[in-house]
């Protein structure tokens, strides 16, 4: 289990870093197309991660406000701040 949690992510990051480093120094059309495609995927994954993160944080703090847990006022400020930022 430790391999999946520690070594595998490190291996993937290392390999992706090597590919990007090679791509930077190889001025070829395939290299440029690959970079464009990967950047498009990064944008899509980033959008989904942002939506999931917003849902998670709003769900957590809405529960704190609903049950008036310790620090629920800060949760209220956080939710209003997120809404204000989005507007």
C-alpha cells in the first residue's frame, strides 16, 4: 500500500517532469502538439478540481453553520467571502 501512496506518485511526477524537460529542448511539431494537448487536459482537470473543492468546502462549512458548531461565525464569513469573490 505504501508503494501506491508514496512511490507511484513520485515516479509519475518524475516521468512527467522528464517529458516536459525534453519537450522544452526539442523544437519539433509533435512536441508542440503534445504540450498543447497536455495543457488543455490540465485546464479541464483544474476546472473539475476547483468545482469539487468549492463543493467540499461549502458543504463542510454549511454543516457547521447549520449545527452552530464552535467557530460557525468564521464559516459564515468564509461562505460570504466565497460568494463575494465569485460575484
